[in-house]
């Protein structure tokens, strides 16, 4: 299967926009979400906003809504505060782990082994996926913004299929980490997986689905694509590489705990400066208008509603209150 695995660039509307036009849209989104507390500022960089715009074909209104939803999710779910001890039991079998190598574009590689699924809790599995994504993104070099999923189908059977987990995974990947996936390589997927893929594919947006590639060890084009993408001296033998290191949960745990410390340290300064934010303070102006109208306190016309709905009302409460 011939596959173009060059450094991913999302084809689409961004190719029709000049850099000045793109920056103008980024500024528009920023104007609609400000003011943003320091705690969230890391997730509102120009690079991040551009990913949301790309995911929504540079539609400012849709990108703004998507970003606001993600910011609210971050305050509620606190993905950057998940630590190893909270998900260690999910990691024991090596069903998902961050490889100790990157691809030739500097992208973090997440190895996935569906056959190693060891829990039945969808909530727990998604929490572990979020932890892995947060760690993978933190490990990216400054000039790179995407990760690679390398999925090993050896030993895979129908009992490993979960439509619910697949759907939740698609939601998390697309809604919370837009344009973070560079490519997902499904390595040596069995024939019986094809019907499942046809059912699962509609869960994915076209841009995401197009990043899913099927590779087979006996296919020369697949082998060539792997060689173009990875240093095969480092890649696990399960993917046709020469790496002989096996997953060791104890060594991996130590590695992740060290990464946890680095992530915590990077967040400390921001956290110390940032005021406390309550959930109610993430209410959009549009929601406030609806609530006030039901109480008979609102007196705004439709145009005012539309404009207000684009603003993210993130207010702060002093820590000492």
C-alpha cells in the first residue's frame, strides 16, 4: 500500500490563505476568548489557535467554540494534572506507551497494542489515553506539534474491539487534541478488522480518517514507508525494526515519573501566579443571556446575543477570598 508519510500538513483552506490572512484569523479568535487566565494561556498560543482553525477549515466562529469547549474541559478534567500513580494499573501490560525514539520529523511516537487491553473501564482507558497524549505532547521539540500512533495488531482478535472506547477515543483526539495526530499506522491489521474500520470510520472527521494508514510487513511499499519515517535500528521488531528492547513496566514507570516531575515543574510558576477559577466563571456570555432572560433580567436584541456569544467570560476569584 503506497503511502505518503511526509511531515503532515493539513491540506485545505489554509493553503488558500496568505500568512497575513491566517494571522488575522488567529487574532480574531484570540480577541473572542480573551481575557484568559495564566493557567490557560499555554493552551492559547498562536500555534494552538491555528490548529483549531485548521480543524474547522479556518472558520473563526467554529474554531472559537471548539477552543472554548476545550478550555472548559481542561479546567474540569485537569488533564495536565494526571500523574502516573493515578493510571499505573492501566499501563501495566504496555497497551499504550511512549516509545524511547522519535520519528525522523521529531514527532513523539505512541506505541499501541490492542491485544494488551487489561481493563474494562472506558473511563479509565480514556484517562490513560489522555495521560499518554499529554506526555507525548510535552515531549515534542518546540518546532513540532504532532505525534505518531504506531499500532501493533499482532495477536488482535474480535474480543479486543470496543465501539464505545473507539467512539470516546475519536472524540478526545478530535475535540481536545485537534491536529495533534500526524499519522496513525495500523500495522498488520487482520482481514476481519476491515468491517470494523468501515463502522468506526464515520466516527472520524475526514481529515483524521485520512491520517490512518494500513501497513503490512509483506508489502514492499509499507516497508519503504516505514524506513522513510523511522530509524529502523530503533523501532521494535514487531514493526519490522531491529530494536530488541521489550516493554518493561518498572523501567517505564520510572521514566514516566521523571516526566511527571518535569511537567509539574513547568506548571508550578503559572499555577502560583494564577487565581482560582470556578466552573461558573467559564460560562459563556451567551449562556448568561439565556439564564438572565429566563429570570426576566435580560434586554438584548439578537445582534447583541450573537456578539456576546462569541466572547468567553472567564473571570477570576482572588485566592484569598
